[in-house]
C-alpha cells in the first residue's frame, strides 16, 4: 500500500511536470517567435535598446517582488500538505498587503532613478522611454507572480501554464500586427518603447486571467485572524537576495559591456546594438530548450518541500535524481546541436550574419545552465536559500570582473564578454553542486552530468566524420546530430529502458 501511494505521488509530480513542461515549451516557442518577429520588424538598433533596458527591468522586478512569490509557493505547499486551509487564506491576505507596500515604497525611487540610469550608466538617453514603460509593466508582473506562486503551491500548474501562453500569444500577435504600423525607421528608441508598451498590454491580460481563476478558487475554511510576517520573510528574503543579486549582475552586464567596449574603442551605439544581438538573439536561442529544466525547477520547490515535510527520504531522492538526470540530458542535446549548427540556425531564423564563432564559445558552457535552475530550486526547497544566494553572488561577481578585463582589450572585445558570461554560468553551477553534495539526504554528487558532457564532446568530434555538416537543410542536419546524441545516451546508459517503462506507467496513472 505504501509503495502504491509513493507511485501515485510520483505520478502527480510527473503529471504536474509534464503539464507545465508542455506549457513552458509553448511559452518559450511563442517567445522565440516573438524575438524573430521583433528583430525582423524593428531592426538591430531598436532590439539593442530594448535588450539594454531589459536587465534593468528584471532587476527592478526582483527588487519589488522581495522574493514573495517563491515564499508563497513553498509555504502554501507545506500548509496544503497539512490541510491548513485557513492559514493559506490568511497568508495570501498578508502577502497582498506586503506586495502593495513594496510597490508604493520602491516605485517612486525607481522612477526618479531612470534618467540617471539611461544617460550616465548606459550612456544612451534613448533607452529612457523604454525603461519608464517597463516600470509600469512591473506592477502587473508582480501581482501575477504572487498568483502564480499561489497556484504552484497548490500544485495547480494549469493556471500558471495558461497565463504564460496567453501572455506570449498576445505579444506575438501585437508585435506582428501592430508594431509594423508604429515602427519609426529614424527613431529606434520609439520603436523599442512601443514594443515594451505592447508587452504591458499582454501582461495585463495575463494578470486578469490569473485573478479570475484565483477568485473562483474555493477553500472550505475560514481564514485565520492573521498570518505572521516572520516565516514569510524567512523564506522570501534569502530567495530575494539570491534573485536580486543575480538580476543586479545582469543589470550591470550591459553597463559594463558598453563601457568595456568603449575602452576598446567601440562607440556606445555600436556596443548597444552588439549587446542586443548577443543577449536578444544568441543567448535566447541557446536557452530555448531550457523549458524542460525550467518546468522542473518550478515543480521541484513545492515537491521537495512536501517530501521533506513528510520526512520521506526515498521520495525526495527520487524526485531530485529524476530532475537532475533529465536536465543533464537536455543540456547534452542542446549544447551539441548549437555548437555544430547554431550559426546557421541564427542566419536562417533571424537573418543575421554577424557573430561568427559566438555559438562555439557559448554552447559548451551553457550546458551547465541547464542544470543550474533545478539545482537552485532544490537548494531553496531544502532550506539552503542563503547558500544558493552566496553561490549566485560569487558567480555574478566573477562574470562581471572577467567581462571588464577581457572585453576592454582591443581585438578581444565582445568575444571576451561572451567568455565572461560562460565563466559566470559555470562557477555558479559548480558551487550549487558542491553545496547540494553536502546534503546527504538529497543523494546527489558531481557524476550525474559527467557522461552527458563527455558525450557532447565525443559527438562534436565524430559528427563531421559521420556526415558533412551544412550539406542538408538545418532541420535535417540537426536531426542527424540529435539521433547520434540519443544513441550515445542509450549506450552510456543515461537513457534506460527502465526509465521509459516507469514514465509510461506514470503517464497512465496521470
């Protein structure tokens, strides 16, 4: 009976992961289509302005959120496992108050900070309008994130999934059908601001959808008088610190990138456009398959918290092991395909010829990005949010230091910045692994990624010998590579027949 119960619980975890994975895939796909349309319609300079503003948008969002969405997901999962529905209602009342206070207190400071950020730090006053509209958008995103945390804690991933799909679908539609009519060829700044305004409309509709689902949610319990702030902040603030510093280093990224390139003799306008191509085209393409580990990381926080609350070590290790193995396999496929075919794919999809060699530099290190998100989620669920924060700090500082040193060198420039981004990814991921290895109950070390990464290296060497690259259309060419990787994973026993049987069983039960 106990075994049947564990299978049923694993089935629920698996079902939630599959549903969210499918939704995140579609969301990523729509987001990717949005980028393709945006680059083609707006042009590289407008994309550069938009992408230079985007890290600031994420930093401001992390600052205002205060880690509350993660705290909501974790605490509600624990309360729901104990049937404390009254406390859940009280928790949400308290979180709504804290969110409004955060917006009212921090919003005005950020509003007055925008001109200084645009003119002095980013050295481009044309970014100012995009930043202002981004600040308004943050309000919608903040409220939506709290609602997503609520549904994630209840293991109701469909609501989160549908909101993401609605938001991305609207962004594509608005950019495709409205942006061409408001593009100003002589003013990339106006075009970038218009794109951010269309994103605001999409976020508003997604929020209204989540709010409607939230109001229809009925719990047979009377809300407790009040939920204490301390347990919320104990989870929220370390998580906020980690996200805040991560987003802060990203916020500094375009600033240091532009300044370092100016030291090397590149103009601010050219550096902004170059940053837009790297951060708006190459990196999003690399991260497109990351919908799998991203979905796993969302599901893992409440799933691992639930297993720990029940003191079920077997369930905990099973969920952690499955998540990490799937993430490493995904990274192996992605790194191999993008290393061998990335440049051609960029040319076909985005009509961009510049950036030769970028993918060859990025793909080998971005393998570790695929395992970073689940590792971070597991650490948070196991009360190691502070350690995860410190790991992110060390990785972020390392990235910024290496970026300025390398990118400021004439002849190295943007390639040095790319190497720095990769260095930051690797450092953070290895620190996460080292921290988790100390948690014996997780039952995980460094070996889970060794064979997938070795297979990536092996395939990169053997693939041109098996079939010449770029002889076929890029889709067929990439499929041949994927088949080789798949065969290798089976031979290395990273994909096992027992896994396939278990997943079939879980799908049936789901």
